[in-house]
């Protein structure tokens, strides 16, 4: 028996991914997403669609207050300012004339 693979058009695959047909075609032409070409026709298998979703998956963001600080890094005292104020220098024309 021969095994048949179901393929999807760019419009169908785009609907599954949450993108438009043109986005799918453009990224496939740029070879940025997995796809299959049958002649000049771009098609997407179910595994291609799953891989595209995995490629663009975003990991969860952990709030900064939950991330432990690096070992050996000194924290500023609670009363000290966290950032030192910058002071501007006098213009060069005034420094050179002195």
C-alpha cells in the first residue's frame, strides 16, 4: 500500500498558524519556514505546520523579582541611590581659554 500525505494550501496552513496566505507564501519563498514544492506550487504538510508553530513559540517571561540575583554580586545598600548622577563638563571652548 502506498502512504499518502495530506498537504495544505498556504491559505489553509495560514489559518492553522494564525497568519495570512501571503505571509506563508513569502516566508516559504524566503526559505524561512518548512514547506514542500510540487512544481511551482507551495504546499504544507501537517508536520510542516507543527514545526512552524514550534519555531515561533515564545517562552514564558519570568518576572524580575522572581529571578535570583547572580552569586557574588553585591546589592547596593537600601539607602544608597541605585544610579549615580552624571555631571556635564564645561564646553571645550571655555576649558581651552583658561
